[in-house]
C-alpha cells in the first residue's frame, strides 16, 4: 500500500532518560470486568529530538516502545522544562 518499511537502524543512542512503568486498574463499566492498563513515561532533557511516531528501546528492560505523545512545558521563568514522553510498549526483547 505504499507504506515505507520500518527502519531498525538507530539514529540517536544513549539518551539519558528517566523511564517509569505506570499501571492502573480500569473497569469496563458495561461488564464491570477489571483489567490492567500499562504505559511508560520518560523524561529527557529539554530540546531532545524525540517526536510522535519514533520508537524507543528501554535498555534496562529490552522493551521497545512507540512514542505516543510529547509535552515540553515551560516553567514559571519561561524556561523549558524536561521533555515528557508518553510511550506505548510494542515489543519485548526475547532474550
């Protein structure tokens, strides 16, 4: 369909980041079935070139994540704060 294949060649490596694994129990209110929603959040230095659609490999766990969104708020002094990156896990390292 004309889609470009994924490229596994990294163009940016060893980016220092604080990555947190978040989870929350959510309910389907129709059936009241609980399930666990999981997502990752990363904080990197302001100005880091990460954008929606990029993939990130968490080296400590081997999990590959898709960048769902980014947010770079300004502080009270109008200086950029750390870049917050919301991630969705898409694959885990089989090793």
